[in-house]
């Protein structure tokens, strides 16, 4: 009976021991992920690294610390910083870090994440304090580079690599924003005033240039017009003088064969025309007694005109010269018209050149 009563307890203890052994053995199983690195510490002594995969360590006396080797993103909290020109500004940033030496990251610093963020805050405050607000707003790349270099140099002893730093936001205080808004408005008004003044100056220059070109063209037109008028008057006087000269030549040639009777008739006819006027005083350009004598002789007796002496020849009709015909006058008119056309073309060309110059300006 005793034997049969002790058997169940022995079996139970055996099962319990087997379970305990399995649990202890299971606690020694360690699985390291591909992006992790394990640190094996046994009884307070560092044994070495553990590569990714299935590993087993002595349970209960061995501790394995796993460190993530991937790039981590750390948010630097927002903080108020006073710039070099005494402008309060709120700044925050983002830091990208990666563990490159697991032993240093675990043994050299208690918490490398907290240490890196705190170092980023103090370094960012120092960098911003040495710069003016305008430099901060327009030179973020310089701030990022300086902050990354500082952090990378300091965290190298912790086995941490700072890959990149980005300023997330620069938010000046409300009073500073208001001052910046007023400054921007004043700057825009100044630029607008400069642009208006420059536009008015250019308009005045173009207007003066246009007036100058207009005066030049007008003077050129007047000069050409005077030339044409002078040319026309010269041709008119030449033609008139030529006509008068030819008329005198014709008269001189025609009067040679006339006798005294014909001359008397012409004189009486001229006297008749002079008497047709309304003038009360008539001045005769020839001797009246001689005219009366010739008229009496014409009415009472005949008077032969003296014959042409022998050996004297009448002048040839060639002395009359060439009387200008319609073709000659038409050619002169076409020449004047051609001169007008050339002047108009030159004026239009100068006007186009002026418009082109104004358009280029």
C-alpha cells in the first residue's frame, strides 16, 4: 500500500522537474532579428556580440541586450531661443541617428536617445543664439550642417552616428511677426515707389526721345518741302522766262516783214483796249502824234514799208528754240512726284526705326 501510494508522487515530481528543465532551457533561447545586434552579459561580465539568428545562452546567469541598428528618428522638442538680435523664436528639429557601435551605445551612455536629444537641444540653442533672425529664416541649410557636425562629433564616443539634422519649424514670437509684417509692407512700398519712379523716368525718356525724333522728322519734312517748292519755283521761273523769251523771239521774227499799216492797226487796237478801262487818266507808252500821222497816212495815202536791204537776211526760226511740249512737262511732274515718294518713304523708315528703338528700351 505504501508503494502504491508513493508512486503517484514520484511521477508528479518527475514531470515537474521535466517541465522546470524545459522552462529553464527555453529561457536560454535567444532570437536576434536581422536588423539587431545582441550583447551577451554573463554574471556581470561582457561576453561578446550575438549575430542575428537563433542562439542559446546559459539561462538565469546570462543577460542578452538587443540594440536596433536601423536609423532612428528623434524629435527635438520645441524650445524658445533668443537670437543674436534679441528676437525670441521658437525652434524645433528632427535628428536622424543610427547605432554603429553597440558596445559603446550600451556601456558608454545610460540612454543614448535621451542624451542625443538633450545634446541637440543645447547645441541648437547655442547656434541660434549666434545668428540673427533673418539668417535663421534664410540659412536653414547652414544651421542643419553645423548642428549635424556638432552632434556627430559629440556622439561618436557613444557609438552613435548622426546622419542628418533638419530644422522643422522656426516660429518667431507674435510681436516679432508683427514687426516683420510691417517691415515687409514697408519694403514692398519702397520697391513699388522705386518701380513707379523708374517707370516714370523711362516714360519721360521715351517721350523726350519721341519728341526729338518728331522734331527731326518735321524739320526734315520742312527741308524737303522747301527744296521741292524752291525747285518748283525755279522750274516755273525758267519756263516763264523761256516762254517770254520765245514770245519776244517770235514777235521779233514776225514784226520784220510787217509794213507800217499793220503796225498802225496794231497800235490802234492797243489804244482801243487801253480806252476800255474805267481809269480817268491814261498814259500812252508811245508818241501819239506819230501814231496819228501813221493813221492818217493809212487812211489817206499809202505808205510803203521800206524794203529789206539787199544782202540782209531775216533771222532763222531756229532762234525760237524748242518749245516745251506736254511730254517735257509730264516728265518734270513725274520727277517731282518721285521726289515726294522718296521723302515719304524716308520719313516712314525713320518712324519705324524710332518705334523699334522705343520697343527695345
